[in-house]
C-alpha cells in the first residue's frame, strides 16, 4: 500500500513564506492529515511568529482562503485535539481586501492558552459544520 502524501492529496497547500519543512515534519503532517482528513481539501502549514500572538495577526494566505470556498465573513471554531487533550475557542473571521482570512482576538487567547509560541510549526485543517468553519490546529514540531 502506498504511503499517504498530503502534498499530492490536498486541493491546496499553503506554507508560511520561507519555511522549509524537514522530512520528519512532512512525515508528521502526513500522519495528521491522514488521521483528521482533508474535508475542505486545504492544508495550511504555518510557523508561528511574534506578530501572530502580540498583534493578534494570524493571516491565512489567499491561496488557502480561495480554495476553502467558505463565506467571506463568519464564525469559526479554533480547536486542538492532540496528545489526549481537546481545547477550542470560538472566533469570528473576515476576509480582508487582500484575500487573506483574519481573526478577532480569539486567536491570541487560544494560542496563549494552548501554549504555542514563536517558532512553533503547526498544521491547520479545515471543516465546515453547520455553517461554522472548524480549524483543527496541530503542532508539527
């Protein structure tokens, strides 16, 4: 049986500019995507930076946003389900004029609570449940 490969299976893959993934990180992302699934077909791999937290400035790139085919503005649930823990934060999002998805203060609250910090690499997978975007966020390394 062939090994699952998220790079070949996803409709769109967006990776933070300048982030070079290691073989170990790619292998872990494959496991996560295989387990969680590609419901909306988009994978966003992001290296958390200081502005993501201090300025509450997470931006989902236009490539990912466009391929998600979700409402321009709406409600989201940011969630983490890894290592036996489950946590979530309800958020509002909007699509800015540059095509990127941005979040309200819930992003900062969530990231601080689950203890993600600058330099952490996460994979984000998307689902739509009852008109609410669910974003599963899992640390890669």
